[in-house]
C-alpha cells in the first residue's frame, strides 16, 4: 500500500511538472537551426539527418520542452491569463524560394514561392 501511495505521488508530480502544450522553445530552435542549415548548406543538412544528429537533437529538445519549458510557461503564465506564449522563428533568407505552412490560406502543397 505504501508503494502505491509513492507511485501515485510520483505520477501526480510528473503530471504537474510535465506538459505537452507550450511554446516548444527548444524543439523549434533546433528546427530553426535545421532550416537555416538546409537553406545555406543542404548537403551538410542531409548528412546530419543521415548520421542522425538533427533527429536526435530534436528528440532531446522535445524532452527538454516537455519537462522544463512547456510546464514553466503553461503552469506559471498561460493557464492564468488564457493566452499562450508564442514563438518567434528565426528569419532566414531563402534565395531558392520557400514553401509556406499548409495552415496559411494561400499555401500550395509542394510549390515554392
């Protein structure tokens, strides 16, 4: 019975300090690095996916967001004022064009502007 109480306490603690909702600051920062590297040096970016440096960095960043960044913003800020914390992406000049998020109204699948 004592073990069950400890397990429940740990689960409650993990539930309050972890959160999937949030600005995903670490993951999106790795994504920005990946985007900039792909625009500047696509071959190197491809190699870092093949090795797999970038996928592992995204995975570690996702865990960091889940346990640190997202709970901080969600429980200490966003839940109280009813609005979420945004994330500003790194502006990248794309001389070969760019694709838009499919969430944007005039975006076209697979077509670069």
